[in-house]
C-alpha cells in the first residue's frame, strides 16, 4: 500500500494511478457479488409471486404447500442480501449515493413482505394485486442491477453487465408472464386485460433477449439459441395460444395451471442458468483485470528502477524522433539501420496504443448507448402513463405503433414524446392509443 503522505514524484503518481485502477476493478468484482445475490432473490420472489397468484386465484385449492416452501427459501435469500448490503455500506466498497438509496428502497420492500405474505395466506387480497405487489419490489431490485451496469467503466465488463441487465429483465418479464398465465388458468376464465398483459410481456421478452444476444459472448448466445428448440418451448407456445386466442370470458381448463407453471418455470430456469454463467464470466473478467493490473504494478516498479539506474536504449530513439533539428529525411533510414528499426518500432507502438484506446472507447460507447436508449424509452412510457392515464403495456404499444406507422426508430419516437409540451401536440404528432388487438 502506498504511503498517503509520500512526497509528490513521478513514481508515486504512476504507482498510485495503478493502485487506484486495481481498487476500481475490485469494487466492480464486489458489485458482481451484489448482482449475483440480488439475482437469486429476484428468482426466488418470482417463484413466490407465481405460486401466490395460483393460490389466490384457485381460492386456496392449489399451491398452498408449494407457496410456503418458496417463502422459506426466499426468507433465507433475504438474509443473505441484507449481509451483502451491510458490506457495501462500508466506505471502502465505494458504493455511490444512488446505489445506497436503491439498497434502502429494496430493504424497505423486504420489510413489507411479512404483511404481504400474511394477506396472501389469509386470502385477504385478489391474485392480481398480489402479482402487482411482488412485481413492484422486484422492479426496484432490477433497478439496482441497472445502476451497477450503468456505473461500469471497463469495456468488457460493461458489455457483460448490459447483457446481464437485459437477461435479468427478460427473466422478470417471463416471471410476470408465468404469474399472470397461472392466475388465468387457475381462475378458469379468461380476462381481456390480463390477456393483453401477457401479449405485452411476450413481446417485451423478445426485445430484452435480442439485446442480451447482442452483448453476450458467442458461447452463451449459442446456448440460448439451442434452448429455443427445446421440447418445452413448443409446449409453451401451444399454451400461450390457448391462453391468448380465447375470447374474453371464455372458460379455461384450470388443471392447466400446473402444466403452465411447470413449462414456464423450465424456461425461466434456463434463463437463470445463463445468468449464473454470465455472472461467473463477470467475476472471472474482474479477477483477470486485477491480475493484469497487479502485474503492471510490479512492472511499473521495475521500470522506474530501470529508468533511474540504466535508461533503456529506446529513449534515444524517442529523443531523435522528437528532435526538430533532425528531419526524418536527414537521418539514414536504410533497411537494417538502428534508427529506422527504433523509429518504426516507436510508430508501431503509438499506433497500437491508439487503436487499443479507440477500440475501448467504441466498446464503452456501445454499452452506454444501449443503456441510454433504455432510459429514454422508459421515461417516455412514464410520460404517456402520467399524461394520458395509460398503463405500461398500452404506453409501450403507443410508442411501438407510432414507430412503425411513421417508419422511425423507437428511440426517436421516445425522444420526440419527451419533448412534446401537451397532449394536443402529442395527438398531432400521431401518437394515439391502440385499439384492443392492434
């Protein structure tokens, strides 16, 4: 560890810079642990949400024991997340004010779970409200994952986090679909509002998974593509058609609620295994970065000693390269000459470093652009929900349909929506509420 009161010097600055780089990557590794535990809690809450919905929709006839077992599992995960939160409160962890605020919000949500579970146990609430309450808490946990992704500064880590964020989002959308579908099947009757929500969630999953595939490494992407042809996917599609094509108010086979839950769970578990592997890649990448930086730190110490004791020969090439009195044409540059080889090596080094920096910036820009697009679209949905009284899925369909009708990017439509002063202007710009089925 460097002496904080050491006098200012080139060596202290170089070594301190490298040490700060190591600390930054260690913080990222710590956040990867946070993301892992948050992801486990999200998965547990998703299963508890689905089982609670079936329990309430079936008036306590289905999933009573399954639900209690899931509650016990989630309680253990809550304790683990509390312990991780306690570690991140320490100043040495470098948590941001926003991250701590999101942790506080998640903690508040966890503290409300006993009351929610009591209401479910006593069947003192309807299934829809139960699904909404669990989803509200899960949304805050996903926002914490989003913040971690947004704060990363290393290109490879940023790409992994962007892929992870959209995989987590797809898993939550699949979890909501499981909960709403199980609710409908268990109730034995269709509902137009819930059918529209299921359709919205199916579309949302596809969008999230497209982004995941774009940022995932080839191995994970290939695994996901292979999962799309698994037998359970065909069964899921058949159940989706049964659920979504039926006329509102039509009778459903309530026995299919168990089948639906199992088939959806199989798909969500496949997403979860991808998430586990992605988090492992994130950790491995952080550890590799730390190892490289530590090696650089040792090399920096040796380099500084070498500069003091025995300046390397390359310094002569640098001196001549920047000496205005020595134009390149005035210096012998025959093949094999010492100067020609050294100058070429120096130029190669500069070009390589420049290309590496440009590549890193391009990677970071791609990750930041994807995250920014998500933010803009989410804000635009919020504006439409507030101004026009829409729910989330209708607000998104308004943006999506306007994008198709006007042949504009969804991002452009979202940005235009944020700049519109009032509803009248919005309607003039072609924004409208789609009719059911559009």
